[in-house]
């Protein structure tokens, strides 16, 4: 598997070193990956992905909502800039699928497919699934199972984060931004019960936050 950036166990910057939205200030333990580093790493992933599909004329990017939206937007923008500046003849279409399995800090074990956009036009296409984080791997396993039913030409996955956890089913994406230690991460599209998606950095929620926004 290609290299990725390992965020070591015990990492984390003091939140006082960054601008933090007031509404979240008391509910974060630390900043794991600042927004700038997230974007820098994403831009390199865009080049890695395009270098791995030299003869593909059209790529379908399948964004897994809701968590994947910020990473997918940043990744596709970087891919389009590269395609344009290198004068590559290629088109990218973005499609969306909504999968949900988390409640508070745990996977429910069931992956709910919400509002399935018709995936029939994935048949015969080269697909890149884009996710924010892979933890147990249940969501990605479900996504792959769903998509393969439509006989695509190829399927690869890009995930911003991979959690180093013994709960993992062992699935590893073809393209990966960072591996992160145990701990519930939030920000850059990643939520805790729909909170923190708008938080610009990847941070670790604290116990007060887990209580404050529990459902
Ligand atoms: O590998 P897993 O253990 O399945 O966890 C990873 C998945 O869980 C989260 O989605 P969530 O269910 O929170 O829905 P959301 O994307 O709308 O936040 C996250 O965005 C990934 O899709
Ligand atoms: O750490 C996490 N933070 C938010 N959402 C998810 C996480 N792991 N799987 C889903
Ligand atoms: Mg998700
Ligand atoms: Mg979520």
C-alpha cells in the first residue's frame, strides 16, 4: 500500500494554539491535524490518484455522505486543478451515496443506506469512492458490496483517515491520507451526532463534549 502520514499515539496540539469556534472551545481535547496539513496531504493524494489512472478518460467520484463531503470537495478541486494545468484530457463526475451507522461514539453495526441515488449509471465506469474515515470498516464494506452489484469497470477507495483500532475488519483503502490513534475524532466534515462537521481542523472530542452533544 502507498505511504501515508502516521499521526503517532499521544499526538495532539493544545487548542489554545489555534482559532477555535466559541461554540466548540470547551468540548475539544486537542487538535490532531490542523486544517492546512489536511489540505496539503489531500492535494498530494489527488496527484497520486491521477498518476494511478493514466489512461482513464472519465472517472466517477462517489462521495459517501455526510462525512465525506469536505474531503471530497477538497480532493476533487485539487484533481481538477491538476488535470487542467497538466492539460490532461479527462472528466470527473461526482455522485453521492448516504450511508449512516454511527450513534454517539459507536457504530450501530448496521449500515443504513439513505436516499440511494440510482447507481445504475456506475455500470462499466471507473469509480473512486471517497470517505472521511475508516474505523471498523463496516461502512466501506457495505459501500463496496452495494457498488459491485452494478458491475463497474474498476473501484478504488480514497479515505482521509484510517483509525488504528482493533475493531477494524482489516480493510485498507488504496489511497489514504493519515492513520490516527484511538479516540473519537471530529472536524473537516466528520461529526459527533451532527456537531463539529463545520470545525476546520481534525480534533479529538473530550468527555464534556461527548456528554454535551449525546443523544
Ligand atoms: O468504518 P466505520 O466504523 O463504519 O466508520 C466510518 C464511517 O462512519 C462515519 O459515518 P456516519 O455513520 O457517522 O455517518 P455520516 O457520514 O453521515 O457522519 C464516517 O463518516 C464513515 O462513513
Ligand atoms: O472517530 C470518529 N469520529 C467520527 N465518526 C467516526 C469515527 N470513527 N468512525 C466514525
Ligand atoms: Mg460517514
Ligand atoms: Mg458521523
